[in-house]
C-alpha cells in the first residue's frame, strides 16, 4: 500500500495522460458512436444505423475521399522530397550551432497562422498578383495565367508550404541521431557514397521518414481551410466537407467522415508504433 | 576535381536552403504591406497609412475577440507547461513509457477538424455550454504535445545523478525537484509556456468548433473572410498577429541568449 505522498505523486504524474484520455480519446470514441446515430429534424437520436456511412461511400463524397487521399499522397511525397535534403544537409553538412539556427528559422513561419499564410499565397498566385505580373512583364505570356489560383496546383502548393516545416523536424531528429560510425565503417570498407546512403543512412532514417510522412499525410488529409482559400468555390476536400456538413447541422454525417479520417490516421500511427521504437527515434531527447 | 565538385554541391545546397526559406517567409510580407497601403486591398507602396489600424479599436466584436484571445492565452500559458512537465516526468518515472509517449503526442496526429468536432460533441453531450473553458481545453490539448517535447528536450540535458545527490543528503522527492531539477530546466518550462501561447494564438479550426458565441482574433478573421472576404481592417489585424508572433519568438530567443551568456 503506497503512502499518501506516493499516491499524490502517482496522481499528479498521471494527470497529463488522464487529460488526453478524457478530452481526446473519449470525445473521439463518442464521435465514432455518434456516426451511427440518426438525425431527426435538427436533433440527434441514438441508433445503430449505417446510413451516414452508406450515404458517404455511395454518394459524390466518395469522390471527395478519393481526391483527398490522392492529394494527401502527392503532398506527402513532395514534402518528403523537399524536407529530406534540407534535413540531411542540416544534420550532416553544417555545424550543430548553425543547424540549430536554421531549424529555428525553418520553424518560425510554421507558428504564424497557416490561414494568414495561405491568404498571402492566394494574393501571390492571383491574376493580378506578383507572379502573374512578373510573367507578363517578362513577356512569357500575353494574358495572366489562370491556373495558378483556385486550382489543384494552388491547393497542393498551399498544403506543401503549410506542412513541410512540420516534416523537417522529425527527419532531422532521426538523421542527427544516426551513429556516425555506421557511415564511417561503410566508407572505410570502400563503399561509394551513393551506395552508403542507400544501404546505411536511408534505412536508418526510416523512422523519421515515416513520422514525417504521417505528419504530412494527416495534416493534409484533414485540412479544412486551404481548399477554401486556394481551391475556390466548390473545391471539396475531406476537411471542408466535414465543416460544410456541420453548417447544415448533419451531425451524424460529419461524425462519420471525421471518424474515417481519424481511423485512417490511427492505422498509420499503429503501423509506425509497431515498426519502430519511438524512444529510439527520439533517442536524443528521451532517456531510456 | 573532387574539391570543386564538393564546393559545387555545397553551393547548390545553400541555394536550395535559401530558396526554401524564402518560400516559407515571403508569404508573411503581402499582408503587412497591404495593411499600410492607402487602398487597403493590395500591397501598394505609393503611400503609407495607418488608418486601417486606427479603425481596429472601434469595432466592439473585434475588441471582444482580442479580450477572449488574451484570456485563452493566459489559460493555455498557465495550464500547459505544468501538464507538459508532469508528462515528461511521468515518461521518465512510470512504466508503459512508450504508450504514454504516444498518448501525449497523439493530439499532434489528430486533424484539427476532427479534434474540434469531437470536443464539440463531447461538451454538448455532457450539457457543457461553449465558454472560455471549452476553448481553453481544446487549445491546451493542441499545445500540449509541443510543450511536452520542449520540456522533454530540456530535461534530457539534466543528469538525474543530481537528484540522487539530493536524496543522499536527505531531501525528499518534492524538495529535490523544487530546489535542484526545476531551476535547471526552468528555461525549458518558460519556453514551453511561450510556445503554447503562440500555438493557441494562431489556432483557428479547433477553436471555431467549440467557441459558441465567443470569438478569438483568429476565428474572427476566418468568419469575416467567409462572410465578406478580406477587408483592409482584416489585413491590419493579420499584420498585428504576424508581428506579435514574431515579437514573442524574438523575446524567447533573446531570453535564451541572455541566459546562455550569464
């Protein structure tokens, strides 16, 4: 039987876990339950109905799901292609002090509201924006380019810019945590740099790649403001389809779509959890 | 030859990195330039005016939203760091630390809409009216993983052997923590508070779904945009947010530098 001070200590230490459990896990479970409820008029009725899912998977919204998935995959891949070289460079090619400064500089824009940054992007890409002005001034076309804004291009660009800063940190963390002796051993055995990278560095940075991919994918898949700002009228991704279901008070439908997003995210997270030891990945900041 | 090749890769790398940084930072400029333009709808450097800023304090809905934002920032700044600190200590001292780590990082992985929606359902089913506190809970949830990671990083530089030393000299757990560990990781705790406030200051979607009749500055900007598009006043407000965030970060940086020197 622990003494009272010990009880108090355990109580305090379990507070953060309880907080996340109560205000995140329980609500997420509740959302899943509500997705089976029925909507009568403007109120909710407990039921066990697959109507919301049936409507979702048979209607035009299935297309929204497919496009959201496709865009999320494209944005994640583009993000990795951009973030990996940056993280690699910061982890191996610059002094630790400099790399900290760069990491800091890269994370500052991320804390500025993405909504504000995407408003700015909409202006930059617009018909009268600086990009079109420059193209016109250079005489590359005689009319403003229309597909820059309110297009798939704009949405992908907005999503990549919004989520790339999110992807650099886990990549850098796993790359910087790799024991240099593995790379040196490979080098001493006469393996060329390219092959060393493919056979040693890349596989060892997989936990970071996977973590970065989850960040990019989850963020993109559930994003609700970018499609509205940069996609234009009628551009639908999962995120803003959920909010528009809320606007017409169709709660079970919103709950069903939100559950699809959350569950797909949980699946990725579980794979990550099974495949890699998070402590190994965060080796630099968690003592084991 | 190889020296030249590596110099070339180096140059390319730096150019790539600088371009990358430019793409991330350039979008911060247009709203600020627009906010001081006479026209107020496009960056126009033919003149500089602060009239759009002068019109901000006149709007009662807006001033109300600023007050709400400040109150939420206070809640988040005061509640999140102790939670993050307890979480980091729990990961060090309790069993099932891998699971606990995952649990405390979970809010990062839930899309904003889903977190907001789930919280809205949760509060409404319990009969809890939207208030400062529902907004506070959602914002603390979103800030917690960041604060947690910052405190974890700070604690990783602390050697627990100092705690052992304190125990040997007869200090209890609480006393050892307060007198030995806390002062050493204090910069991390302060950093987590500042970062939590920045996070909550820039949050839109999660807040919008649980705020009820309230408004924060961010949700005010978003709802104005949905109703009427962007106005000169909104540009001024966005610039205030950008500059305030940058100022907070600069303060954090200077604080760290100062501490590093002394």
